[in-house]
C-alpha cells in the first residue's frame, strides 16, 4: 500500500508510517519564547546535575564493590556456610 503525503508533509517510517509536518509554526511572542527557553534550560540543567550525581554514585558503588570483592577473594572475609534448605 502506497501512501501519499499532502504538500508540506514528509513521511518517515519507524515501525509504522507516521507523518511529520515540516513547516508548522506556532504564534508565540518573544516574551513567551524567552520564558519557555529559560524554563527548558533550567530543566536541562537540573537533569544534567542529576546525571552527574548518579554517575558519582555509580562510581562510588563500583569502588565499594571492588573493595568487597578483594576482601572476599583474598580470604580476609568469609561468608557463613549456607543453611540446609537455603537456596540463596
């Protein structure tokens, strides 16, 4: 089945076909645009900070894991034997 797009539309296939309008413009004043852009910038900055915090947390957990594994593998620490019937 062939689909035709109206003028000003392009069809992109991602799984199923969907149409995207390239020349769509919304009437937004400069003040609204600046406010919107500022809000978006603040949101993106907050996301960037959260990503950085999560990255530091992952790094700290990897360091902790490395230390714990080192103690277990060298025999410094021992795990208690499993109880009978305990599958974990």
